[in-house]
C-alpha cells in the first residue's frame, strides 16, 4: 500500500537556548512492520515526518489516543524530557499534510489548546543513558515497557505527594520487573529480579551508591521492620520461609537489625522448628566479617519492604495516604523509599541491554 500523504509535526519549545541535537533517526510505529518515521529531536524543537496512506483529520490527532501519529508524538516528548531532565514549556504544535509536494492541510495548536504534559516543578536528578533510552522508540515488548515506565517516572517527578509519587514509581517498577523476568506473578518477578541484580552487581550504580553510606541505625529507623516481618511471617508455619529469607542475605546492616530485633521477632518460632542455630550462626558470621552488600540492601528495600507497603495500600488495608492533616511519619517513610526506588528504576532502564 502506498503512503502518499506526508504528515509533518513540529513541536516548538519556549526557550532561547542554542539548538542542540538530542536524537536524529528513523522510528518504527505501531501498525507497520517495514515503514518508519523520521524523528529530529533538539533541545528547542521536535520535528516528525511520517508517511501514511490514510487522510487523517488534523484536529483528531491528539484526540485519538490510538493514532499512530499521536503515539509518535508521545514517544518524542518522553524522550525529550527524559533527556533534558527539566521542564520546558511547549510553545506550539504545528501539523501539516502534504501530498504530491502540495500542502493540503495545516493546523497550528497554541499552548492554550493542549495540555502541557508536565509542569514547572518537573526535574529529574538522575541521567538516563541515551542509547538505553532509545529503547522506548521500538515497537517491541521491551520498547513498550520502557515507554510506559518512563512516562510514570517523569510524572512522578512533578509536584506530587510522596504517596502519589510512590504509586507512580511502583507502576513503573511493575512494568519493568514484569518485562525483565517474563513472569506474571509479582512475587516470582521480584524473586527473579533479586537474582539478576545480585548476580550482576554492576547493574546497580545509582541506587547502590544511594544506600552505600546508610548506617544500621538509619536503616532500622527509616522503615517498619516489625510490621513487615510480622505480616510476612505471621504464623509458625511460615518459619521455613523466614529462615530462608534470613539466609538469602548477608549484608551486615540487615543482619544487625535481625539480631537487634531478636531474630526478626521470631526467635521462639526458630527454636521450636530447630532452625535457630543455623540462623544465629549465619547472622553473627556476617556481622563479624563486616559483610557489605549494597545490592542486597536495595533488594530488601524494594522487593521486600516496598512490596509490603504497596500491598497494604493496593488492597485497601489503610486510610488513603493523602487524607492527612500534616506531614507525618508515613510521609517521611515514603520520601525515604522514593529516594531509593527512583534511582533503582533508572538503573534497570540503563541496563536494558542485559535483559
């Protein structure tokens, strides 16, 4: 089928900085296996040229969220803001249709005719590798997962409550760990993801650095260890699971917390089941050896504790976090968790050539 209509989309940003190229290349689009669109992304404008067989009403391009042109615009904007890491207002969007070298239709949207996808509070502190970021252009499962994850990471960095930010970051995380592990069950995904980051320690650069200076005191007092452990291992029947949980970790800080809390509040269960000596030896060995494993710390906070927090919220087991009179302990905890989850997500995206 011939594609005789050329659609040109020009997005201009409200900035006066010198033009700098961010990406120039051909980008595939949904519905075509062989044709691609031409993308030119600069720090002050975006130009997309696309050939289509159909005549598309220019007013409908933003309205129809299934439109391939609309999705190409989203790709370009997500790449733009993830690259620049700051808010720049969209000044205008001009769309034209050309056929046989003749401009047959044109439409210019001013800034009051569309939503700014972000706001002036937007800012990202972490650099996403440009080559890895380009994955979002591809019409593949990994490309779509990267695209969706980036969209949540960007919106999480606008002015939101800590609880809303956590929710958006978790959605990005959910999309990534499902893609990375190929599993459908959250528990299995997180288990397989832990194996990946422990066996590939170089994946976590930003998040491991974030926790590297964390002390046992801060780790213990930043989250509710008692709540998590008693929720996950609430009966003696789950003592084998608790024992295995302890033996999976070796970081001194985790071990010290388990020892300080009388073996995760499960000393009696361990003794009743005959696991106490094994767990006690493991904990004290790594404390004495001063074992430090920052990747383990990231793993226990994201895959274990944050999963616990997410489930309490998702299953409606607590009052909505935004319904509060002032900043409280939950806000402080969520801010702490967000400060680790965000660089962890960037680490996973920056390593998307490894999965």
